[in-house]
């Protein structure tokens, strides 16, 4: 698409507070953090904000290393924001 893309990396090493959000022994990025990423991107592209949020799967952080994250804003009358991730350092991994 013609969307705007932001990218970054998230790990327990770079964001130690995430270790406090463990579910079943796995560190999950809180849904509110994903909302904040989407809202930040939406506001940077002149969108009014986020009307609806659908979390399809948790963003689980590995014990070692991290994940690469992309936030994509697709333009339109009702812009859509997507947050995607893949294992850090694995260029062949599929964005999910």
C-alpha cells in the first residue's frame, strides 16, 4: 500500500518494565502499549485517533533477544493502523 511505516525493536532488555507483565511464564507486551503505538502513529498522520482496537494475538517477547515491530498506517477516509512483529534479526521471518 501507500501507507506510512514506523519500525523499532522491543525486548525485555531495552524495556525491563515489560517483565512485570508475564502471563503463564511468558512476557506479553500489554495491549495498552500496542494501543499507544497505534495511537501515536495515527496522530502523526493527521488521523483523529483510534475508534476501534482488535487484538488478534498477543505480542510475546522471547526470553533472549527481542522482536522487531512495524506500525503501518494505511490512508483513507477511515485510516487503518496495523502493528506487526517478527523475531529480531531474522530477515526471513514473516511479519505477523
